[in-house]
């Protein structure tokens, strides 16, 4: 069959298409070169227009330099981020027209981090647009499971794709891309490693019971603090604590004075979350720990309210069994045995606060907590 001599054989009519391509009518379907239906021979793709970098090696080199320049921009911006991270004071401010006074470190770190990301992104896009293959192709739909030969061909095509991307031929792109991606991980590591504040164990070892606010700076000097009812913020006498009763307690000075409205600490919620205490009275003969007797007062004992599992508030006291229950995950603590864990996922006892009474008969702290409050895994900080 040829274009000049269309024939008919076996009921199949051969003809010539309007473009001069041989086609035949096969069971009602027009078939073109290669046995594909004619509707697939021209799927409507635009005519491929070669790029300047395809036609000229000088153009390709120029594109390579442009891509490398964008990756280099990312490298420089990342290095400036690292310098700014260590050089700028976190409290330093700068005036920007139209914005006003703002934090200088936030501006510098934000701009450099953004430029670092922008350089990598633009470089990758420009590389794909100018040097990587850009010819459109159409493939027939095939079975989901390809043959072994096809799979081997895929591996070969991937290898050819690596070659056609020209990354091996363009070492300038390869090295600058590697430098940009490698350095860009540094700001992320710095922010994770250096900007998360103090180690949890240290911050949770200092509570308001140490003598005052436990923020950054030197450790406060311990002084006895009265145990105050929460939320009334009134002191508690030893005689007020009856058998079976439970008091939710905060240290003196944490909340404002209820009569004058003065006093209190600046970060009330943070300090309250660490210093909250449960106070209860037991018959002295049911207490099975000598340390618990020594740290209590006539059967009155005080324990941290913060569960050592994940930090939920322990607030359920069963006076018959002397058990404290955390409502979140059912960790159960035995008050008669230093609040040790007898059930549930918690891994260590609730920390005990040593208490005594002052000259007026009010309950006061005799020393701060001797271990970190809160979840056990934070101790490893």
C-alpha cells in the first residue's frame, strides 16, 4: 500500500488522507501510520518550538550560569541567616518606613530565610524551563502491570533522564544546587536546636515554691510561702484540714491579694500550671512512708497536682483507699506510699512538697519541690 496506489483488499478500503498519510478503513476505524487510529496521530499538541538553549551551546551555558546564580543567591542568603542568628540581639529593634518599629532579628532572619527558599525554587524552575527536556509526548494507556522488559526500559529511561537533565554535564549547577540544599538545612536545625527555650527539666524544677517567679535569670532565693486556697487565695490553718478533705493549693504571692487587688505575678497561668498542689489529711498511722511523715505535718501532706504521665491535673481523691486518680488516662497514685503509681501509664510518683506551720498556725512550705514536676519524659531534658 502506498500513497499513489490505494487498493482494496479483503473488504478493507485503502485511501490517502488529506495530509498525504496512508490510512485504511478497518472495521469502521480509520487507522494511520503505525497501526494507531488517526485521532491519535495528531492529538492537538502545539508544534514544538526549540529553545535558544537547544539550538546554541552558548545559550545553554548562559542558562547554566543563570541557574547557578540563583542557587548561589540561596547560599549567600543562608549564610547571612546564620550570621544574623548569632549576631543580632533578640530584643534589638529597627524602624521601617510604613511599618514602624519592629524586631530587627525577625526582619533579617525572615528576609534571609525567604531569599534562601526563593533562590532554590527559582533556580529549579529556570533549570527545568531552559535545560531539561520540554517535548510533549502522548502514550497509549497500557495495563497497570507492565512486562519485565517494560520495567527494565523504565530504569533505562530514568537513567537517560538523568543524563538529559544535563546535571552531569553542568557541574556548576550540580555543585551550587548541592551547596544551596545542604546549607539550607542549617537554619532549620538552628531554629530547632537553639530557639526552643530552656531545657524542660530545668524550667520545671523551678516553681513559685522556690521563692518567687521562676522565669529566666538567677534561681530565686527560697523563703517559706503560705499555702493558699485556690481560687479564694486565702491562707489555710492546719486545723482547717479535716480527714478526707482535699484542698487545691497555690503558693502565697502568686495571685493578687483578694482584699487590695495588689500583688500577684506577671505570668500567672504559667506559674500556676507548675505550682498547683493538692493538700489532704490522713490518719498518721495509715502513712507507710517515713519520708512522707517527715515532710508532712500531723498527717497533712501536700503533693503536686500535675500528673507525671502527660501533665493533666490530678484532682480525684478517694478517701477510703487514699488514692489519687488522674481523669485523663486513669493513672492512680497511693497517697499512703509517697504517691507511688499503682495503676496506669504514669512512670513515677507525684512530687511531694514539704510543709510545716508558721508562728500563727498557718501551713507554709518548708522547702521547694526536690524534683521536676510534670511528665516524666521532661526530666530527660
